[in-house]
């Protein structure tokens, strides 16, 4: 919503509240890379959003995905590329 008067313009957004808790579950780990499911929970412990991360050996997130299928595809690709670089 956008409101305007003579001196100021105001914008307000209807943002979802931040989740109270995040559960992280590792699905796979290979060559230092991990495939992690991140579940965001509300105050009642209900799962409000699930995403998937591919995490590098140094802890940086290499990719963030909305589906497990996409995350698995990227995870397999990045592990395969790492194997080719180290051999």
C-alpha cells in the first residue's frame, strides 16, 4: 500500500512473520557437500515452509531450492564435478 501527503510518502507491506524455529535435516553427504532439508516452523510447531540447501564443505550454501528433486539434481552434479577435479 502506498500513501502520500504533502511532506512524506509511506509504503507498507504485508509480510509473513519470521518463523520461530528452523529444523535442519541432512539427507545426504558426499565429498564434503551436504543436502539439507530446512523446515521453518510456526509457534505451534507446524511446518510453514520447507526448502532444500546444498551446502559446500566450508559451510557456504551453494544452492537453495524449493523442491527435493531440484536439490538432488544439483547435489549430484556438484558432487560429480568435485570428483572430476580431485582425480
